[in-house]
C-alpha cells in the first residue's frame, strides 16, 4: 500500500465546491445587516431628537428650539439650543437651568461627511429628501425628519409605520 502526503486535485475541488455552496446559503442572510443597522440608527436618532425637542418645548413654555428668547425665528441656533444650556426664555446661557438635551448632534447614517449632521429648517411638512443635509426640521409641524433616501426611496414611511415609530403629534399644539 502506497502512502500519500497530500490531497488529490479532485478532493480539493470537492471541498471548494462545498464551500461555494455554503457561501451562497450564508452570505445573503448577512448582506442586508448593514442596511438594517443604518435604518435602525436613523429611526433611533429621529425619535430621540424628537423627544428632546418636545422636552425643550415643554421646558420653555411652548417655545420650540427654532425660536429665540423673543419668539423670533433663529434657525442658526437650533442645534445649539439642544446641545447647550439655556435659560427659561431659551437664551443660550452656560449657567442656564435647562439642557443640554443632546450630548452630540446625530449624524444621518445614510450620509457621509459634515452634511450628515446639518439641519435644513423649513415650513414644508415633510423633508425634500434631496440629501442636501442629513436632517430636516419643519417649523409648521415642529417635527424632525431624516432628509435622505434609503436605496432611492424616502425614509418618511419607515418613521410613520408601527407604534414604536409612529409620527408624533405636532409639539405645542
């Protein structure tokens, strides 16, 4: 009987074919995991920020963070009012009694770079979905939305569906 020191070509080919079959069964199960993680992150960040905007509005006698201490639009300080301390009137004040409501500003996980953290503020009920900024805040409804698309479709339906991701009522009204 002859002893051999390795595998034959046929044995190696059989192993390669079996590994290929296993890969075709396993890889599709994990392919969507990255998209699911991004979707989950966007939904969580949207709901968290909405909750903090609502809390800010309650603390400041119905005045939303897009308004200054005199009730005038002050869109440039929208994020600052949620990231820093404010007084009862909504004026930025390091010794203020309220805030910060968020530790850091969330980045829209479907976007890259600094635009992922930027907020477009407008009067339209829903975001334009043009990906010009990561987020959109409607001064009409006082709702916060992702301003991006997932695989070419807007994320709005994802936020409106289900009890955990239902559209919140307009704040202050």
